[in-house]
């Protein structure tokens, strides 16, 4: 049924069992299969193919021009939407470009909540749930049954493996392994295995345990990746899900994309990596980012984390702002926190050899300074 107020181009193909509600606009070269319902105020531009039994809510815009300055107005790009999807209010899905195969794909049984943007040449697998205000940049590849919480940003050419989960507000600029969980508003890192997701998917407990143990080995930075991969393949080569993770990581390395492993950037960088690498005291000298005064500090190794020796430095930040750090110290109750960045620490220490990818000019030392009450 087509409402009398809808505008449908003569070149559009609409199944008689499909429904086009009031004030919808359906452009040329659009094909809508049976059972699909356009509630109202939906705009669809061609070339676009929409499968069976989809529900498209008001003010969704599908098949529009790619938001790409190099795009030429031609009909080589298209949008293909599968069956059984729910596309909520203000969702935008752009069609593909000639730079790849020219197709933006949304598979079957997906839920795109309000204000989601799916850019050109994105591939979205079946059974995905994309929460409100999430953005998928061009050429991103999203596997099956992926869950993205609200406000997630996925960068260009990034891949998310099947059953991956992204926490709210995550900024994802590196690949996320299948069955992985990622979080972080500043360059999200993989935090481990998505235990809730894989159990909901019905994976046996023995497979879940294998995935967890395999990731513990793969995320260990003390050994080269090839050694870690060989150990995992020798121990868990009989688990097909683990082999999927290995194949995914191998492909990421070939593409130069890689994965950002757990607890590596930002405030949470003070946990497992430092716990393993700091074997001797490290002297740090620099300027406190919060207090703006000079800081001289000795970082001591702790059996359960990192301890810090202070020299009466006045600090301004509150510990509740970075509560994860408190769990990684042996100072007991913590009253103040100071973030220190230095270029004059011990250059031979593992801590000071970290180099920011955006600051190629010199090594930097990054640490957190804490004081007890």
C-alpha cells in the first residue's frame, strides 16, 4: 500500500505487499521487497535494494550520496539492505562509492537505533545492534552479532570481529578481535573477551575458557607476536573460535591496522604492562600537568602494582577521577593524584622508552603521582 501523500518515482519497484506511509519519498532505482514498512517521512534514494520485512521509522534517510569529497554523482554506488531489520528515527545510511566494490551493505536482523550514521562502503553483518548516536566511518567492516553501545565512533577501514562489544562512547581506531570487548573514549583498547556475549551466543564453557586463556597469551607484550601466536595455536588449535581470532589478528597485521591491546593507553596504562616491566626504581623529573609545578619522583616496583615516593609535592586532581589507579598501588587510601609527563627521566628504563605515535620528535616518560593523606 502506498499512501496518497507519498512521492514515489516511476522507476522505483515496490512490492504490492510493502507499505509506504505518509510523506515518504522513494527515488528512482529503489527496490523494496514484500513486508517492508516505511512508517512515515522516510527518504530513500537510489540505487537501493531493501529486502523483506524491514521496519523503517520516520526521518530515516537511506541511500543518499556518500559524504566524500571525491565522490562523483553517478550510479555505480548502491545500498543493499537485507531482511528483518529495524531502522529507527534519524538514521542515515549512505550508498557506496566506486573506490571499493561500490556497495554499502546492511545484512539481516539488525537494529539501528535513532541517530545512527552508517557511512559509504560500510559492511554491517547480521544480528548487529547499533545503539543511539553511534557513527560508522567509511569502509568499516562490522562482523555478525556485534553490539555497539551509545555514542561509539568507529574509524575508517576499521574491522570489528563477530560477537565483539564496544562500551558507550568508545573511540575505535584499531581492529577489534572477534569475541572481544573494547572500551575507552580516547582510542579504545581491547579489555578482554566479551563473556556475556559469547555465553548468550551459546558457546560451550570449554570454548569460553579457551578464548580467555588464548587472549591472555596474545595480549602479553613481553614476547614477539609470532611466538605468542605459535603458543596459542599449539595449545588451542582444536578450538575453531580461537583460530578465528588468530586469523583475524594475522589479517590485521597484514593491513597495517593491528589491534590495541588491553590497558595500554591513558590512565589505565598503569596496570598490567607496567606491573611486569618495572623491575627497579625509576627516577622521573618533569612538570605536573595538574599543578603546573616541577616534580621529582621515584617510581618503585610493587608486588601488586606500582608505588610512588613523593617529596611534598602539592597536587590538585582528585582520585575519584581515575579510580582504576587506586587499585594498582600499595599506598592504601589515596587523597590526590598528579599526572606527570617528563622528557628527562631515565632513558634506559622501560617506562621512559614509550613513544607517542603522534609525537615522533623525542621519547617521553608518563607516570601518575599519588600522595597519601
